[in-house]
């Protein structure tokens, strides 16, 4: 695990909602129409009785996804330290879920390293996951209250740098920030190896 600086921690795990997170909580058209309807209804009900509530109520449909994302982000950011965990795919398996879920196929993925640490991910299957194979390099952000990361929690979003594929049900990470931090750390690691060789 490569320990991240506080700046990198904030860059890859933002407190505020990213565009992907806003889109996740915005939902489909039905959800958006329900929010707009609720905003209009609440605005009408509060306009005369409590005018101070009418403005937030009228914009509820816009700020609700931001608030939901910030709440979810704060749960992941509760640890003192964050690190970049470079691991490999241990197993990969598409699983049919007919009758047990609204999703027909799930993608079961287990990643780990030589220390024996393992993290399972189970997400709805997407076509872009077809190129993921056992042995592929994968990166996850892990958090811990232990500065040595003897124990850690993995953020449930995986990045495959050589495939440029993201696996996760919820977009926890700021993807541009993650790619930037990943590339910089890879460059620093390569420079250290080059100095050690010669």
C-alpha cells in the first residue's frame, strides 16, 4: 500500500459530489420527475406558511443529489489515512441472478495481493468488463486508522490502469484525480527502481 498525502486523499476521495456521483443520485427520468414534483408540491405548501422554506423546497430536486453524495462520501472518508493498493485479479466470474435481483447478471471479482489480503466486489455486469482477466493489475483506494495499513477497508471501486476500466456500483472516486495520482505514483516508483539499479 502506497500511503497518500492529505492532498492526494482529498483529490481521490472528495467530500463534495463529483459529476459521476451527481449523475448516480440524479437517477433515471422517473426519479427526476418525482423530485421535481416533490419540489413543486413542497413549494406550494410552504410558500404562504413558511416563506423561508419555499426557496430550498423549490430547488430540492437540484441539491438532493449533492447532499446524498456528500453523505455517502463522508462515510468513506472517516479514516485518518488513505493509500493506493496495487493488487491483482484473483478471480473473475459473471453470475446470472434471475429471480433474485432486478439485474440479470452480476460481475463477481476478487482482488488481492501476495500478503493474503482479499477484497471481493460484486457489481452489475457491463460489457466493458469483458477484457478483465485473472492476473490483471488493479488499483483500489484503501483507508485505515493505522498508518502502517496492517488492517484497512477498501473503497468499493476498482481501477484497471492498463485497460482504463472502472469497476464499482457507486463512483466513490474522483476519476481524474485517481488517474493523476496513480500515474504520478507509478512514475515515482519507476524512478526509485531506476536509481536502485544504477
